[in-house]
């Protein structure tokens, strides 16, 4: 039915297509008490044209690709590009090639805690779109801008979450020049309530006397440019740079954010019924971490510097990835094997039965009180598995075994 009819929050992806299509600017976004944004219609301005319903992907879902997939795993040959990337640098490889061919690239950038969509036209601007943000991006006028660029004959690459891709496809409809549009999505496990990171920001200000200037959810350390063979890709370190230049770091297993979010306690309501969590995709290319790399393709682990999974869902996607593939070390993978380690490509997350209680506490408790109640401390067994006998050690032994065999 869609949120604009039902007001059921589980039926709004937050894609913002309805806002951009309205000819009277009668629709605005408003945060609810969980800090998720939803469209609000001004009845005094609305002319009942129905365009907002037409572009709502919940009401009119775009067609999913049903072509054979080409699946690739690996990492960028340029260690600096790999270092600035959340995974193995696949987005950078694709976007750089697109920009060098004269195209425009849209993606998510951040300013402090704010995450928003913008576009770039130069390769030197690419770093602002790199790295995962773990917050639902404000789309702004991006869909309108994409449409205008396409009408001008420009080549446009648009990147975002699956719901962003759905919103853009629904907004564009069947306009001409879609052959000049490349859609690139990230594998998504749901978007968390912004309330958590705002509480975290307040906590840091109280403790260190400064707000967050830059937040990196998946910091790898500084290994590559110092030529130190140690990285922290699968440690998923959160790194906060404060306005007073102080720094804060926390490994995943000690970080309350990962503990709470991955228990599916603070995700957007629509994420618990997400229709995009299946192997059929809306985008031309799907990107994600190459989870399971140490099990089925350890040769692509690369000293824990990050590895990418690339799913080419259309011939257009395959053709373009092939043009960028030479910048990568890696090889083709079996889709069914890769799928075993990609939960968001198989099913949507389940709503935690304690979600409402958790979010009520998130609104009322301070950061330390909330984390003490809802975040779990790592077990001794988990710490052993991650720090003593983790992926790095397993891959090291695999490499050692192969060297001995070759001798």
C-alpha cells in the first residue's frame, strides 16, 4: 500500500523519491521520535496529482535483474586506495574508471555526523565518497540532478543502498538515456537509528571536551602507507576524530555500536521487512565485503587489508566491471559459495522482540547507562577466536603450508 496511504512506517524505505517528484513541494521530511525520517504532506499545497504514489517503490517496485551473474573477489592493487576503502577498493576502481571516461559519480559523503548524497566529476574528489557511513543518507535533490545529467547526455554512476537504487529507478521511470546510467549498490544489513551516534557524540564531548569532526566506522589503521604488514579490516574498528584533534578508537568486539546494532535492536522499521534482501538485485553492480574469504578463498585475504565482493547483475554491470578489473588482484568466484557468507543477500533481518524497550531507553538514558544495559561484552572464547586464533593466523598458516608444499 505504501506509507503515504497507510502511514505504516514499515512501508517507507526513506528513499525520498516522493519529495523530489512533487511539483508543488508539498512533501517534506520529518524525523519521528526514533530519529528516522518520513514524508509529511501539506494538504494545503497538495493537488492530488498522484506522482508521489507513482514513484514510491513500495507501491510500484522496479523490476529486478534476472540475468546471469558474474561474481568476482579481490582487492585493489594500489595499497593507498585499498587503505582509504572500507573493503577492498572496488567502488574506487569503478568510480575512477567512470570519471576518467568523463562521467559523473553520485554517492554518500559525510560532514561530522551528517551523511548526505552529492556528486563528483573529478578523480581527486573521489575520497569523499569512499568508506561506509552506516547511516541513512539524505538524498536531497540527487534524483533530480541524475535525471538532468542524463537529459544532457552525461554518463551517470549512482551509488547507494538498495532502497536508494529502488527510489531512483522508480523516480526515473522509463525515460530515455538510461543506457548512460550505471547503478551500484552496497550490501546492506539495515540502517541504525541516528539517536545512538548522537548520544555517542554527547558522551565524547562530555569526556574529551569536543564534538566529532569525522567518524569512520571501519578504520583499518595506517599500515599501508607506513609499509607495515598489519591491517585491521575484519576488526571493524570505529575511529572518531574530534574537533579538538583528539582521537578515539574501539575494536568491534568492544564497541557498543556493533553489539547493539547487530542484535537488530535499533534498525529502521522497514529494514525488518526489506524486499531487497535476495539474490535478485535492482542495481547493475552490488558491492560488499568478501566475508568468508579466509575459508573459501584465503589467497584473497591480503594481510587483512580488506577484500571486496563484486556481483555483476546485468550485462552492463559486467561489461563495465571488466573494464576496471585490471586494477584488482583477484579472480572469479562461485556465486552460491559467496552467498553462504552474505546474509543480507538471503533474507531480511528479524526484528528483535526487545526493540521497543531498547529504543525507549535510547531516548531517555545517557550513553553510558544505555550501553551498560544493552551492549554485550565479548566472551573469552570470542576474544580467543578473534585475537589469538583468528583469520590472520589461519591465513598465515595456509600461506605457510602452501610455501612448504611448493618447496
